[in-house]
C-alpha cells in the first residue's frame, strides 16, 4: 500500500495563527499533515537559531472538520520548529515542507528577514522540497491576525503549488517556491514565474530621537522604487501587475560569476 505524502506545516505567525489553520484545511486532501510551528509570534526572525529558546514542545489541539490533526507549538523560532518537526515529531522524513499562510507579503531583498521564507529554507536545507506562501495585506491586518481577513486565494494557490511539487520534481537548483498572493486575488488570478527583486521591499526608518538608555524598536517602511522595478521580479508581479508571484529559490548564495576570472582579478590587484 502506497503511503500518503507527509507534509510538514509551519509558519512564523505562531501556532494560533488563522493562516496556519487555513493552510492545513487547504492541504489536508493532499496527504498526512504534521504541524510544528512557533508557540508565539516569531515574525522577522529569519533563520535564527536563538540560544535562549527553551525548545519546549506543546501538543496543540487543532481540529479540522471534526478530525484532530497532529500539531505542536514549539518555544523557538520558525527554523527551530522545522528542525524539531523533522527530527522528533515526524514519523518519517516529510515529503514537503510548507510555511504560511503568512499575514503579509515577503518580497525582494528583505526575504532573509522573513521567518516564513527562512522556515521553508530550513526544510530545504534538510533535502525536502519547500513552499513559502504569503498573502499581501496592510500592516494593521498583519498585526491583528484576524479570522476575518480574506486569505482564501492564498489557500487556493498553496494547494495548487503543493500538489504540483508533490507530483513533479524541481530542477536541480530549485529548492523552494516562494508564493506571494496580492490583495483581491481569486482562484482565477494569473500567476507568473518571477525572479527575486534586487530592491529591498521594506527598510527600517531612522528614528527622529530616542533615549539610548531605554528599550526601543525601529519602525519599518515600504522602500521599493516602482520606476526602476525589474519587470520579471516578484515585487513587479505583485504590486504592478497584480498577479500571483511564484519565485524559485536556491540554497546557494554564491555569486553567479566566473570564479577563476574573479580570482585572477583580485590576485592581480593584490600584487
């Protein structure tokens, strides 16, 4: 008897996020689900491996259509949650890791900050195909994590691409699909394959004044320049074309250059 695929679900908004529950509902028809997500909100933690994480694992009651799903809240970061999901909680190696549905899009050079994308990266680093799924929304909605926020289209595209990944192999250098769904999207919204924009999507603002002796949080603001956006980029697809952006990501951060030629140039300059 062929086993159903095992899909590990995680996020960075925490085990209580409506986005995680909607993701589970969307992917339940595709395989056996295991949820391992941070016990508390962990947005913007990237692939952090915090040494002060207790890594305590809490069984969590997640019910889908009257059926109980194996779910665990982990006192740690999104990447740490993926680690424990793979090493301790999964009965076998997962066939797919899906991170999301994130409240807020993850675009451009800012993605290394994203706990959503880097949780998928952690899964891919273990040799497991991964998806990171995010829904565009206003800052207030990101913070509220409300059940009333419409993320139905993001759930639809999460299921679509999870199904495709489970039934088709990635090209060798593609380890993650980053899926960003625009506000107002439906199941009929076109999607396009995109590159990662070389612009930062968000940047931190310089504070006007502050007391250095007191705790402080820098504020974020949107920073991309629409006049110089790359037409094939994720930011352009989402913000300008209003289409679903699907960005293939590699684990390899190496610059795509002629290494011997660069070495020659540097050695000549250093002579």
